C-alpha cells in the first residue's frame, strides 16, 4: 500500500510503499476513504519529542472493511466504519466501560504504536469500530473523531444550560466545541480566531458571535458579547500563553478546559487564578460513547460537521497540503482521500 510517512522533525511527510496490514485476532483492516489532518499531527511532526521515523500518522478516518481478523463475528467485509484510533484489550474495566484510552494495554493508531490512516489501509480494533449510518458519507465519518474530542471537552466543562462559552481557536476542534456548546444549551457562544475564513464559518457551528483574536479591542469586547465574562472558556489553540489568557478572560469561579496540545513549557500568573478561584481541567481524547453520540447526531443532522471541510486531496498532493496547514489561509479541515 502507499502511505505518507513521517521522516524527521521539520521535514515533509514522504510518500512510501509499505506492506499491506494483516488483521490480528480481534482486528479489522479498513480501506481508507477519508482521513482528516489534525493539529496534533502538525505539532508532533515539527516539535520534540515527535514520533519514531517511518511513523504513518493519521487518527481521524473512515473506510470500508476489507479484512476481518480471527474471532471477529459482528463485522463483515464491505461494511463501512469509523473507529477510535486506539486498540485496547477489550476485556478490562476501562475498555468495557468505553474508556479505551484508560486501558493499560491500549495501543494508539497513528501516534507511534500502530500505523495510522495517512495510507490506503489501516488496522483498527473490531471492538473500537462503529458502523457508519447510511446517511453519512466517509468524509462525515472521518469527522466523528474531532467532534468526539470537542464533546469530551464540553463534558469536562460541566456546561449548564444558560451559561456562556468562549471558544479560543476556530479550527475544527473549536468549531466542534461551538456546535456542542449550543446543543448543550449555552446562551451565548463566542468564537475567537485570527483567520477570517474560519470566523466566517463560526455561525454555521452555533456561535452567536465571532471575534478577531488579533484585535485587542475585539477581545476586550467579549464580556459585552457574553453579558459578562464567560462562564466557560475552551482553549483549542495549543500555543504558549493561552492558559494565562484563559484565566484573564474567564469570570470569577469560572471553568477553563484545555484541549489545545501545546508541546512547550508555558507560564501563568497563579495569583490571578487564585483571586478568581478558577477551575482548570485538561481534556484528552474521548470515550466510545462520545463516538456513538457524535455519529447519531451527525446522521440525524442535529449538529454541524461537513461544513468545516474546505479541501480534499489525494496521496500524491498530501504532503504539500499537510505542510500548507502550518500557516493556513483559507483551510479549515483538510481531508485526505487515498
């Protein structure tokens, strides 16, 4: 099979030929139809510690089952699926409860353990796979992962109906956080970003207002847009300085959820956090239940999703599209279609 593989930090992904994967017991092999580029992949391919050379990234995907491993009874070739990019033991309390990432023996897909979906084929766990409803195409199926990240973050925020939310970062995760916030009953949802093209999408994803994060006056106006400093701030940027900015922007005794994957040490002013008595939580990944709900809501048309897809590329053009996202202009979600 062909795949786009990581070579070394700061270098473009390389198009390589690899052996087709063979499913082990309890696994499936999917022919990848759609795989989204995630900001985490951009981070780990450019900053230490990175991943081992030769790693095939890609953890947002959907495809067709082309091989079924031993012991798998409820899946057949030709079925359409997405999957958590994790393979757990399928027997421990964490796996059985759907919290696969807490499984002590889990292996990640596309992050260094197992090859990811920037390829024609990808191995997944049969237990971690979910069928795509007929109403969803493969592009929508590949969006279930980022939508689940945002859903998990809003759960961590313990958002209550009528509260106000500020989302810092209008990329795919930020837009997904906005759409979940409105669905969960937020009275006001403000999205802040520096890219006009992404701000233009915000209202499609439930935002009641969108502000230019590069404009200090616009940021100062957030309290007016929210009727006071926001109850919840969701950080979806992952850059140095964002945690301190969240503390400044949130209301007294407000809640902050950090989703952005900042790879560098950061600083904050503890005194400000103490004076405001803010609660800070860090959110990682999702549960199988988050995936299932995102699938149902997408299929029912009750949350936005495919509107964030701005670009579609094949493997031949993928490395260039991946590098272009390091300084995006009009792109939001870029989808690989091998």
